[in-house]
C-alpha cells in the first residue's frame, strides 16, 4: 500500500510538471524596476538597496511577479577604473524578491533569486560585461578636432555651433562625475537563477471598462495625432485616453514618478542650456509645443534621469475643450513618446530630441506605471483605423511602428 502511494506521488510529479512550473520565477524573465534607494559610487552610498517592480511578469496567462513587488540586494563594490577609460562604477547583487500574495501589505512571498542588470533607463550610464553599472569613459577625442567641428558649423549655423560647444563641454564634464542614481531611476534586470513560489500571487490586472463608457467610441471620435501650430507633418500619435479629474491625474502621475514639465520660455530655455552644458539631467525641462485642435496641452509630464538627451514624456489635452476638470468623468487625450537622442534641425538652426519610432512601447510604459501606482480602476484597448501612409516621427524622417490601438484608462 505504501509503495503504491509512493508510485502515485512520483507519477504526479513526473506527469504534471506544468502545475509546478506555472508557479516558478524562471531564468530569463525580465523585471522592470524603479529604485527606492539612492545609489552612488561615492563613499557614503548605502550598502543595501531596494527597487519596486513596475511591470508584471506573466507566464501561461497568469501573473507570477506582480507590480509593486520589491526587489532587494546590496552593493558589492564601487570605485573608478585605474586603466582604460577610468570610468566610475557600481557593482550590485540583486538576490531576492518580495511578492505580494494577498490584500494585506504584510502578506508577501519571499523568493531567493539572482538578477543581472541589463540597463539603466534614460541615463548616461551603461552596463559592462561584468554586469557593473559604469559611467562614460574619459573622452578620447582630440581637442583640435572638436574645435574645428565647432568652427565649421559656426560658419553655417551660429546657434548650432553654440549648442554643440555647450553639449560637448557638458559631455566632458559629466564623464568625470561619479555614478549617482537617484531614487526613482528605472533599471531593467534579467533573472539568471529563479525560484519556486509557495503559492500563486492573487494580483490581477484592472478590469475592463464598463458602466456605460465605450472605449471604441472614444477612440473613433478622438483625433489621430497632434500637430505643430505652424503646420507641417503630423506630430505625435494620440495613443491614450484617461478618464478622471485633474486631481486624479496629478496624483496618479506623481505616485508613478512623473514630474510636470515647465512651460517654454526664455528662462526655461536658458536653464536647459546651462544644465546641458554642466552635463546634468533636468527633470523639469520644457517641451516643444504641439497642439490639438489648435490648443496647447493642458498637462505635460516627463521622466528624466541624469542626461539631457533621453527622457520619457507625454502631453495631454482635456477633450473636448471647455469641459470641467473636476469631475471623475473628464476625458484627457494623451500623446506619449520616448526621447532617445538629439538631432540637429538645419532649417530651424537648433537641436531637438530624437524619438523612438516604436511608439506603442511608450503607451504601454505609461499604462504600466499607472497600474503600478495603483491608480487604475479599469482599462481597455480600442483599435483605431490607421490613416493612409501610417504615421511618422522625428519631423517625418522615420516611420512610426504602432498597432493603432488606443489605451483607455479610468483612474481611481
């Protein structure tokens, strides 16, 4: 009898592995995290660190690691290379994750895992082959070549030459700074050694929108894109719609780690110029103006780390114009894009940001951030009709990559 029971148990283990594997955090899973601890290659940086998971990890249609899980670890070292580029660096060992498994904040599952850092989002830092976070190397460009480049550019575009000189000087300065990652900096890590969870997390994504709100109608009646006030090619695609009061919007984005951009002005342009010249990020830097139905945005939010060249950012308009901002049924249309570099506009004699053509990634990033902030009551995706010729980014220089779905999100 005992032997028969043992054989039955072995059979269950051998022929029903999927039920066990479904509860596993396995090697290869990617975690997107927001630092809760400030890290620095200086002497006074804390030795332990924590980061908040901001996007779910799914397998077989179920969420294994939900948003608001917490990754923990420690710094294994910090300093500056003695050879090569003499880069400043930080070594991290991420070795566990706390997974919420119930309604109570204290009801968590702890799993011992090992993660390797893949990237620091929107920063000047990179990841070396050893998995360390490293700053840029000491520049190796010849000073005379830089001077010649500025001189030649100045003949044709004096403003461009000034900005180029400031940018290169900022690059020189920032390369000598220590690695410093503030709380709120986002990092991507891959699991190299997983674990088995004792039970399933109970977290579930927000429900679909109901209660008389029709996401398809919202998508069909919304403009497809914003434009420059002076005209020209279509601007950023309207890829999200938010339903909620102005207070709900501001609270949701604050908790999600976004900051309000300052309006365009001579002063904000000057501050941006000074920050770029000093090799620093500017979390409230202004955005160039795009309009919807000839109206400037009602809100502009962004996420900036420690570089001027990259940032997440979005513009939103109350729709239609003139509606109240206090009711929880106010509709906001959102155009979200990810700045990934800087390019020079010859006609305007100035620099501007270069946008990632994969615009759906930014739409989904905004949604994930709001979900992780526990600010979403319900949400749905609605398919839109693609215009002839699709959509472009970077002033018509590149074709946008999109599935033409609009995320419709009802805020709590």
